C-alpha cells in the first residue's frame, strides 16, 4: 500500500517538525474559524481542521453548521495559506468536500465501524488525489481499521493515512479513549509506508494529558498530531475540556522532543546490542516457563475430567489474580500490565483444559 505523495510530503516536513493539524472541534461561526486560523498561521500547524458535521451521541446537541461552514474554511485557506481538513461521514459529505476543494478528508471512528458507509464514501471519492485519513474504529479491532483503508485503496485513492484516536473501554481509565498503543504499532508493522497521525485530544478527553500523549506518539515514530485548538476553549460548543489555545499549542510543540531513529556511534550500538541479547535470553526463559506452566495446566485438566469438575474456578482465579497483582507491584510492575498478562494466561489455560475435557 504505497502513499508516495503524502509520504514524501511528510518526510520532507519532518526535517523541521512533525505534521501538525490544528483547529476547533466544531466550526461555530465564520468569525470564530477565522480568529483561530489567524492565531495558528504562525505556529507549527500546517493544516487547519474544523468539524462541519458533528456526529453526536444524542439528538438536541450541536451537530455542526454543515455545508454553510465550508466557505468559511475556504477563507481560512485564502487568508492563511494553511491546508484545510474536515470529517466526512457519508457519500454526500465526501462529494461536497471535493466540490469545495477541501485538501484533507478524514473518516471518523463512528463511521469506520460501518463497512457499508466506508464503501459509499470510497465510491464517492474514487480516484481522488486528495489526502484521506481513516480514524481507528471505536472498538479495538485492527482488522476493521485495515478493512476501511483497503476499501479506499481499492478505489484508486493513493494518498491514504490513518489517525490513531484511541479506543472505547468500559473499564475505569484516565483516558477518554485508551490508546492501546500496540494496535497502531501493529498497523505500522503491516503497512510501513502508511502515515499514522496521533489524536491526543480524543485519547485524553482533557487538555492536561495532551503533551504526554503527544510525546509518546512521537517516540513511537508516528508522523504527526491532530490537536483540537480554540481561542476560548471553555466556551467551545463541543468537547470544550479537550481543546487548547493556540498559545498552548506553541508551548507543547516547543517542549516535544523528536528522538533520533537510531544510535549514531558504534559504542552505543554495541551496548544496545548486548542489552538486546539479554532481552532475547529472558524472552526464551519466559516461553519455556509458560510452556512448563501449560503442562501443569494439562494435568489439572485431566484431574478435572476424571472428577467431572467444571473448568472455571472463579474463587481460585480471583485469589491468583489478587496475589500476582500484589507481587507485581512489589517488583515495580503496574496493576494494568499484570492483569493483561495473567488474564491472557488464564484464557489460554481454560482453552487447554476445555480441549482435554471435551476430547
């Protein structure tokens, strides 16, 4: 999946700074849009974003100004020279975006989950040379994310990219949408040339965490940031808590560090390789230990089969989980990490025992 034009543009830009897409969650008025754009034009922001159609969870809230806001964005481009970007949620939106010469279109998380809607948008955009970005679906489903990108690619849309905006969760979290960094990493591994833009605004759900998430995204070699920006964030008509001022955007960009892709001296490379060898040895030990553990699990499965005992022993499992979380924290390992690891081990153990009992 090649993205030569978009990819080349991003790589050239990285010589000075990552791509920054900034602007309000919603285009509230022409005056508001132009005020923000004027403050952004001398920042690192290259692209001005604004929500024209806003998919809201419940009716009765502000759902955007729609097509009447598109000329406002054209004025932004004319007055500031910035590229302009909007979200499209259906084929009609896509056609209007082309008609008003919008430079960058993105497909939102609520749309990505619906292959029918994505296909209709792909059909409407067939062969366009516009940049089209696909936000990850609300749920942590890499295949669904890839599928949306593939539908667009099959329609001859070459300038494709992805937006990582985090994933919904029912568990308690400091994030509005948990980042689940491994999913965009897996996407990058599958399509190394595919640009990935991070959306710290929607991951955090508040303005306080934006710097930290942005730094993590750059450390993971993401290609840019899309940050919701408003001159008067607390008065914003939508998502007020997660928007920052243009002045704060400048502070964030000045504070971010773009790491080198690799060590530049032989001594550092040699030291790193030695540490990696240690990691490889520990990984081998982990795999051997897990294999030995599963052999014991198999014996337990045989004992349960002989005694006609249910596979799942909830009380025993809760005792194990509480114990390993406590021990893990003593060793500097977070509760969330231990939970993920041992829940995966428990799931595999149940699968082993189910096979034995139902054999």
